[in-house]
DNA sequence: TCTGGGGTCCTAGGACCC
DNA sequence: TCTGGGGTCCTAGGACCC
């Protein structure tokens, strides 16, 4: 069996790089995309100039300004990010159909079938994306997704110039364990702050420490997970590049500018969130069987509640009805609420009839509108009759 | 410093059924 | 008379990732 050649590609400071294309006066300046420091925002993306001040993703904006008083704040422009993301992903799909998009700015590709040295494959992709989109991208390469991903993280982190790294980091076959061994445990896949702390408290510092540990001892600490962890530490990962991604849940949440305990306000918010979720579901021709809410109080304690409906829905009113019921039954009165969220999961395709229609996005949108208009005219039940018909047929 | 928003996966307990 | 065991669904929470 020949070795797999897997690449992990990650656009450098993606949102900021797009903003620089839209407004070249930002180039080289310390700026961020994210919420304003007056509100409760956090940094979503930081330019490399801003990172030189210690500004990082997910940092509260207030703290970022203290680190860098001249920091420029740019509002998010999601449509622009989607457009550029699509451009990059399309280029990758021209190189190979084996593309797994992980997020807007990140993908794995399997280039095992390309008969060129891995170094030149990486360089070709990087310069082509630069030529066609002007976006900087970094690439990690290895015999598995895990190695490619970690290689990319390490490659990027070595560059501290205040400019986009555009790094390429290739781990040759057979060198996986040696590459991982000296790295900090938190570079591991699936090891976050909590697990890292547990590992550190038992004397594990590097990935090599985990690779070398007595399997039985590791098992007493981490149970079933120990085996997976140790395999990963040894550089073993057989996971494939998955090209088919289907969403399993859709949710929207919002943090208020000010905490509130006013039931009318919370109710209206829940209604708005339910409509948003429903609209997104309909746009993707999806519906779900489970409605959930998320509530965070001002002291940051958070709870979730969910309810299985026994049938599919993608209608705002119905999602809201169940969400509000869950809220009513579980909200502690008099405790100010900071965040409210609504979600729908256990998704399926609801309308078999849709397949009879032209698949063009415009047609779909027209159909959605038609369904929504019917709902307005005849009441929400009209949307469900088709749904129940389908269920009766299939059962 | 005072902590966003969108997700996925895993675990564990209880209900219910055979 | 003092209590089996497996399967499946549902729910809640938590860890993790970008």
C-alpha cells in the first residue's frame, strides 16, 4: 500500500485578509474583525500586525484595546467571506474532488493520486490561490489528516513577522511520531484546556510523554478514550477525507447588550430566533424533530433544554411554540438572562415533492416563498399536511 | 479581561419494552 | 420475595473546534 498524501489548508487570518482586499488602506495595520469594545464583543479575526500586540481570536474586545490602544475595529461582512471562501474551495475542487471543507477558511484534500512531489503540489496550490484570489494560505502535509493539521498549526506558529505566514510544513512518511513527540500536549487533536490540565497534573507535558505512557495506567485516567489518545500520540490516524457533509443541527443564539428578565423581551427574542432557524432550515430544504433552547444567566451559568416533537418541523411559529414552552417551564424568575438560543436537530429532508422541481436555487426560493405564502393564507397547517402525507406513505 | 456564535461528538442516567 | 439484561430512545451537560 502506498502512503496517503493529505493536505490541510488554512487561509491566514481569513476575515482580516478579505477586509484588506476590500479596503487596502488596512494593509499592515493592527486591526480586527469583531464586536466593538464598548459592547460585549470578542475578537473574531486579528490581523498579523494586531497579533504582534498579543491580540488573539476569541479575546474580549475590551482587553484587545488595552493591549493595543490604536486597534482598528472592522465590522463583519459575511457575504464577502462566503464569496471568497467559495472561490478558494472551487479552486481546490479543480485540483481534486476529494475535498473536505471543515469551515469557511479550512479544508482537507487528498492528493494521493497526484504524481508530483508533495512540495511542488503545495507550492502550486499556494501560488495559484494567491494569483486567483490574492488570499494568503498556509498548508500542512502528511500521511493523515491529523498530521497535516498539526503540521500546519506548527508551521504557522513559527512565523512571527507581523505578516501572513503563507507557510508550508511537510511531514515525511515515517516521521510522524518523531514530529509529534516534542510538541506540547495541547497541540493534540481533541485535547483542549480541560484535558490538557488533567494531563499536566499527572506529569504529561509533551505528546511524546503520552506515546510512551503505560497503556494500562493511561486507561485508569481516561477510560475508553485512552486508547484513541495514545494512538494519536503515536501519529496513527486512519480517518478519511469526507466529501459529503450534511448538517446535523441548526441554531441561532444572541447575547444581549444588557441582561434582561423581562418575559416579553425574552419571548420576542425567542420568536425572532425561531424564525431565523426556520428560515435557514427551509432554505436548505431541511426540517428537524427536536427543538432546543439555551439560556445563560448573568452569572454565566448556562442550561439547555430540548424536546422531541415526534414529527418534523421547519416552521417558525411551531419552533417558537415549543421553545417558549421549554423556556416557561425552566426559567428561574428574577434571574437576569444574558443569552438566549434556539436550535433544531435530528434533521431530515421534509418534502419529497421538492425533488420533482427544478433544483435551481431560484426555483427553490420561489417554492419556499410559495409555501410561506400559503401558510399565511390558510394557516400553518397547510404546510404540515404534505408532511404528514409523506410520513403516512413511508410508514 | 469578563468572557460571541456556529457547530460536532461523547457520556451517562432514566424510561420503557421485551 | 426482594429483583436479569439487552436494546433503544430521550434528555442534559460538557469538551472541543473554528
